[in-house]
């Protein structure tokens, strides 16, 4: 019997245990990892799980997900609680797993609750059996696995971060508890006031277990006896709700993630001259019971490190505040902590320390806001969850200040510090008002999404990507037609990391608001490079590749056949009837929708996205389109047409005139494209353009005589440039032009430019 084995008699179980979902359909919240089409959901449904680690605060569904897997898998399922178990229990579990494999040819999934409680030696004891496949590990932890789980296990596991549940999720869970007649209180007559109900939801702060425990206490202690006599009405008002849940706990641990992340946010707020955020993070740490001497120590360091001789008095003021605290103690010592923090944030003495109580009130009353990703400690898990990414170092900017968000998103724009018009504060007030106005505009457009999942890009998926890139490395598209006759760079050549097209894709993806758990749709013709970049960007999400017909679909399936089924891109054949089960997408990404062969490709792509309602409410679309007219032209490489002989000058002028016509908007749709035309085309389909920009790629290349023959003479295959030259020049002049270009441009290294347009819209 294990953690998940029980009987049908739930009467003596806590409400939270009775209501645990038994299947994915019953699971509430965490759509970013188990939503339709997400990698984890597909793996559970296909019973093809690899080693997993679930990471998140209490009450977010880590153990519940393990229960769902236990109910779904055909594998043997064992569970161990790291608080109660050690190496002996590991050996027993491994022995059972070996027997299952030898006797029944059935693998074993080993669930370890609170895996962070094991020390390094205990985790090392498990490693060989995870590595050789004897057991598949599923770990659950409230501590950051990048810090508390040994790197060897982390590198062999997918990590999924569970977030505190949204208020609507909590309401759904509470209503289920009140309505279920078997596992909840549906057989009772419960009258709960709306105000009381909302109080329980709000104060639970995203923790379903806290909510259900409070609801259970309220229901079962309100009547004189429980269960109450038939017909009894159990009335729960605001007072009963408050007594049942008391006050919420601030999520904080003095040795783990929240300690490091919160002190990091506090110091960065001081350095960034944001007293509001500084007071808020200070209040969070005071409320959680952080040692005030630790806070003064960090502020003493900052007084020298970040203020220094710009204000030599800062160090003395913080030291005096620390000495005063030692004499006064808590709770009045909060004034001294507040005074030191405000001085460092403003470099001016203030009597506005009462602002700390406004911040404390916000901590008590507001929903606990998470630390914004860019303020988190980047020293330990920047690679996995992107902590510290996009943090702007104030000293690198003019006046040692730059606008960025320091408060949680839910409190953005709040003010806790209100300077007076006295002394230095009069000047502080003016400067602070100006900074707050600038910062408000910056915060309005900031995306606060967080990296919630992590997978090492290794195994078959990584090897598949490496093979494709290696195969493309010898087929660099640097020699493709500069006239844009093949601007899409079709084939695998755009997958080479050294190619200009791939460099443009790197820049393109760097600017996209993608998250690792997103679902991406890539239309047909976008190339191997777009597919590989998308696959690397959403290893825990879902990648859908479009095929125009069954032949193309078969080719894509062959190309991706070596990738494990749960990680493999999903092929969608547009020649067949649309799949009604296809989910909406977080992003649709297209590369070069406008080509010579498909001049209206962008309008068709954008129109389909809108007509088929392919995007989720928060979804976006983006295109990367080459702009041939903005790139290098042959005429620009051989001089201005004035320094040579009269005959050479005439030939160069002929080339320049022909190129001007080739790259005009009237020649072909793709040749004369510019950024303005692309954005207007998108807007005509009803979308809003969020941003557009040009990407300029410079690279070195050599031209061959064969390329010049094709471009100028049209041999063996014609080009747009050769066709225009044939209309404007004589056969002799065109041959002479080809000879001149070969003489001037072949055999030497040329600096070449390609320009792309990147457009993000929704």
C-alpha cells in the first residue's frame, strides 16, 4: 500500500484529501503545464513520462498531479515521503522496481514527496537507478530544485513550476466542495454569505489546501454538533470566515528561494532609487520575521557599495539607525529600519518613516504579489527559470537611474512613501514625482510573465536539432539570389547556426514574449530554422507544424520521426478537414510569407489566423520577412559609375537602373517590400501591430562566376534581374556587364547585407 492507496470511506479524511482530483479533467488550474496540447498533458495521456520534478508553493497541486499520474499510468507506481524515508527505503523501492521489470516487463514510477528534504548522499543513492531507467522519478518540492536537488538529477528531469492558484480557480474548488454530496458538503444545507466566501478565497492567497481547511473548519464547527440534525441550516458569515482562516501567512523561508529573492529585490530597489518598492520588500521581510540585524548588515554594505562618496553621510546614518535599533528593539525599531532604507533610496534624511505602516497594511490586505522575475536572485537558477533576466543595472545608465518595475504587478503604481515639502525632502519630492511618472509609463508596457518550466535540451530532441543544424552547415544560404527570386531560403539551409537567415531568426526570437510552456503554430513554408528555434523555445509546450498537403505532411513526419512521440512536433495537414480538437495557440510564427511564388502570403496567413480563431486571449502572432530591396545590390559593390571608362560607367548605370526597377514595388510583390507595406497589410486584416522593426545582418561572402551568370545572363535559369536587363540592354552590353562583375567581384571577400522585417501583432 502506498500514499495513494485508500478505501472508499472518506469520512475521517480531511476535506482537502477527500476532494483531490482523480483525473486530468478534474484538475483545476496550472493550465500553463497541463492545458490541452501541452507537453505534460500529452505525456500523461500517452503514459510516456520521463523523470519530472514539480516545484511550487504548498497547496498548488504537486501531490495531486502525482495522484492523477498514479491513476492514469499502466506502470507500477510507488511513493515515498522524503521526511520519513531514507536510503533503506530507496533500496526497497529499487528492488521492487527491478522485480516488476524482470517479471512483468513493466517499468516503475517512483514518486518522492518533499524531495528537497533528502541530503546529497540520499539523492546520490537514487541517481544510478534513474540513470539506467530502473525507475522513473517524479519529485515534488516547495524549494527551488536548482538549489535543493543535486544537479545530476536536475539535468535528467523536466522541471515544471506550479504557481499559486488564481481566485477563480479557488472559487471553483470551494463551490465543488460545497456541492459534492459524497466527498464534500453537498448533502448539507449550507448558507454562506458572499462576503464570507470571498474572504476565504482572498486570504487563501492561491493555496487550495488553506482554503479547504478553512472551509472545513467553518462548516464543521458552526453547528453545535456535526453532522447536524436533518434540516439544519449552517450559516457562515464574515465573522465565522475570519475566525476560520485567521490571517494569511507571508510566503517566506529564511534559508531558501524567497529569502534570496526578496532580499535581492530589496537591495535592487534601494539601488534603483525606488522608496515605494524598498518599503514594500522591507515590510515583507519584517512580517515574515527576518532578522533585523541581517537587514542592517545588507544596508551597511549598500551604503558603501552603491552610495559611497556620492553621499558620505549615508554610512554613518545607517550605522546610527542600527545602533538605535539595538537600544529600542521591536516593534518601535521598525522606524529605524524604515529611516535607513528611505535614506539610502533617496540619499536624503526623512521623517516619513510612517510609510512603513502603509506598506505593512498592503502586505496584510493585498494578495501577495510574486517577486518580478527580473528582480529575483540570478546567481542560482537564471538558466532554468530566467531569474534576473532583463534586470537593468542603474549604474549603467545616465544619472544612475533607469525606469523599471520594482513592485509586484498587482501593486504597480502604488505609493507608500509621501515626502514632505521640508528641507531636502522638498527637492526629493520633485525628483521622485518625475521618476514615478516616467516609471509608470515603463511599467504599463512590461510583460511580467515568468518562466514556469524547465527541460534540459538534450536527449533525442536535442540530437535531432543538432543533426539538422549540422546537415545545414554545409549549405549556407549566403550564396542565394540577391534579387530575391528565392527569398524564403526554403529547405534546411536556414537551420545552420552560421547562416544569415538563422542569425536573423535568433534576433527575431529574442524579441518575442515566448514562454517555455507555450503552444506555437508554424505555417507551411516557414523553413527548418523557424521550426528548430520554435522547438527549442517551447520544450514543455506544444509545437504544431503546418503541411500544405499529404506529401508534405509525410515529409515532415519522416524528418521528425527520431524525436520521442511526446516531444515530437504535431503535424497538421491543411489539405484535410480541420481537426476540431486542435487547440488555440499562444503564438503563430511565420517566416517569409511573402514570396515571388506567393505574393499574397502575408494577407492569407493573417486572414486565416483571424478567421480560424487560432490565437488564445493572450496570444500573439509574428512574422519575419526578408526585404530584398533593402539589402546589398551589385551596383553598390563596384563603385559609383564615374571613376572608370565611359563604357564601364554606362554598364554600371545600366545595372543600377535595372536593379532600381527590380526592387520597385511594381515588379513583384516581394522585391519592393518595405516595413510600412507589411504593417499596413497586417492592419488591413483587423490585427493591431504591437511592434515592428528592421533586422540588419552583415556577413562576409564570396561570389562565383556561376552565380553571376544566373543573375545577369539568366543562365541556366532566369532571374528577375536578368529579365529586366534583357529588356533594357543589348546582348553585347549584358555580356560585357557580366564580364565586368566577374573581374571586379569574384575571388575576393565581399561584405554583404541582408535586411529583415520583424512584426509582432495581436
